[in-house]
C-alpha cells in the first residue's frame, strides 16, 4: 500500500498512459469515441488554443458541460497547461452560476450552449445584469464576475457576448499558433504543488465551498485507487460512469480510468433502458452509479446476466475470482470505505481481497496510504481507542485548502482537517462511522446543506420558517424533506413552493416533500433549539399520513 511516485503531475501521467495505450479507446460518449492518441491530439489542440488566448499556469477556467467529449477534452487541456479548472454543475440555477463564477474568479468559461431543457446563454444573461447587451468585439465587462474575459460556447449563434469553441480551436492551429515545442515546454513547467482543480461542494453554511486540489493529488491518487490492491481496475475494463463529472465522484472515476488506460462510457441519458443499451453495445463490465436496480431489471428482462458486471448486484470477490470462506465482500463498495471531496474521495478503506475481522464488521476500514488520522473530543483532545469522537485527517490527498479562505480557518495549527464525521476507532486502526456532526444531507452522491435549502425556502413569500432534514433512503442515501411554517393567514401550496425553488436551487436540492406545520408543533430542546430526533419522528409521522413513506 505505497503511494505511486512515478509521476507527480497530470501532464506526466497523461503522457505515460498515451505512450502505452495510444490505440486503446479512452472515451465513448454518444456516437463519438476517442482513442488515447486522439484524446492526446484533441486536448493538445485545445491547450494550444488556450495558450494563444493568453491562458497559462494559474489561469482560472470554468467548465460548464455535461459528461462528454467537450468536458474530457477541456479538462485534460486545462491540466496540461497548469491552469485551474472549475467544473460547474449543469443543474445550476442562475443565482448559483453567478456565485460560482464570481467566487472562482473565472477568467475563461468553456460551455455547452444547450443541455436537456437548459439554455446556458439565457441562464448566464439572467445571472449577470448587463451581459446580454455586450458584444464579443468589445471588452467583456461583468461587474459581478470581474475577472471574466472570455465565454466560449459549442454553439454561440445569436449570442453577441460569446464566441464559439470552434473559433477558440482555430487559434491553436495554423500560422502564428503555439508550436508543439512550446506546449511541451509549458507542460514541463507544471509542478506537483500547483493548484489544479476546484470543486464546489455544499458546505455547513448556506454557500458552497470551493475545494482546491493540486497536480500531485490528481496524478497520484487515481493510481492508488485503481491499483490491484484496492479496486482492481484493469486496462481492459470498460466502465460506465453515471455520476456527473462536475462532482468529485465523477472526477475521481474519470481519472481512475485514465490512470489505467481503460475505457470510460459516458451516457447522456440515465433511463435504465438507455443504460442497458450502452452496457450491451459497448460490453461494459463495470458500472458506477446509483441507478443499478432499474438497470438490473431491464437486463434480466432481456436475458442478460447482470452479475457479470461489477456494480450490478455482484460481489467484488465473484467479479475477480477471489471468493473464499475467509473473505467477505459487501454488495456495495460504499460500505467498505469513507471519503469526501476535501480528501479527493476515500481517506479510509480496505484493499479488495482483504479480510475484515469479525469484530470489525461494518467498519469503513483503516486510513489509506499517506493519511494520518485521529479521533478527538469536542475540545480537540485525542480520545482513546474505542471512544466516540470527531475524525481529523491530514496528509495523503487532503486538499490544499478552500479557495479564497485562510488556512487558519480551515486546518488546525498542526495541519489536521476536522471532517465533522462522528466515528469510533479501535486499537487495530479500523474506523466505524457513526454519523455527521454538521448539517449535511448526502443524497444521490451529492452533499446538500440543510441551511442552504432552508434559507431558499424562507426567502419565498408566505414562508415564516423552514426546517430541512434528510431521511434515510436505501436507493439515494438520504431523501430531502422540509417542514414549513406559513406566515399569518398565508395559504401555501407544496407544488408552487417547489416550482419557485427552481429559481435559486439545483433540482437535486429541492425537497421531495414539503409539509406544513405550526410553530408550536416544532419540538425544541431546553435551550430552544430544534430537537432533531423528535423532529424526525414528527416528519415521519406526517409523511406516513400522506402515504409518502
């Protein structure tokens, strides 16, 4: 379990994979497929175009696109020149886009124009007052995103303030374009300590946090994750990647596949029938995502055995021929590891094929290579083995920090990051997860802040107070539900509130159910705070009354 130090930057990692797996298919997205050699050429062309446009090390690039060739190409190109890439959720409401674009200091935005029912030119024009009246030939001036200079859409027709990705790419070719030698020189100056990736994740306040990871983490952590002793990812694997690539889970899977020279299959729809088609057509043998039940049903109806596909109802042991009376494997890897965006996915886990002691059943494992972990009391003092406390971690693939936030506000003086996870660690190092100390709700692979959702509800007309919680849901982790106290004489409708929330919240943050209560129905503690457990009982009772549970 040693960290792979052969490469320390993404340019080094990518060059190594291209050299050994150039003719192998790297990406299948829709009807398009790219080999590693083709992805190398395409990302090099975009990297040269970005250089010709004035980008370089530290340049801040926003990426607003669904999973596909544009996303992968832009991601690789930005990392090759040492830029900082910020993937942006395609589910973002205009207010969320405005916050991320301003907070990230984005200088360049590369985006798809339309996706599903979204028109991102319209959303950006709504997010930034005065943008719609500007012309591309002039100086792009956005007071609410003051560093923004260029917006490139895959289709910029009718948008005076943006230009097309094709126009950008033309800057990287022909007379006067940066040479291959210059791009090589630029890549050689990218160093492991350079900040490279910014991922926005919901925080314990109402505003998302910007997690920053370095080139070293991007280059080395995927090799640890893909290595035989952990996840058994092999070069011949074909992995269907369902998590959106703007979330850390999606980024980690993509880099893990790239690090091994495997093939990623990126769906543009999530209907079980569509996913089953992709699995059959492209001979997928690994499935990463939360839609497994529906896909299993469709495959079984078609006479296809889903147990041959890792992630669709088969154990890790069976998939890799490791079955043994001494080795127990859960149906989901999620029960055997623990991580977060701040640690670039997992910080605790166990290698596949290892035996968890019977007395540690249910454990999330031990600290991964390079991580130093301890469990502390509310006073920050380390507690003895077997005693419950908060998990602190440092080292390993821990983030360099939160963008634009002082280190002293994030880390302890000796470099630990308080995770707000409530755990118990035994003498043998095995950690048991007991719950969260913060307000986060984990749903569909994403972190959602209760405070953020409650604040959005309380801004709506007629809402006096809102309380948001997560209820356990076997399919998606936790279901977001809310209780609303109407203002005096206000008549509120659940469907109307949900519709109004779409202006300020991404769709996955909107509560599945909203119930209406009076202020005297809210259970409180002796100090006047909401009694969490009693409130959960109340919500379950109300939801059962309407048949929602």
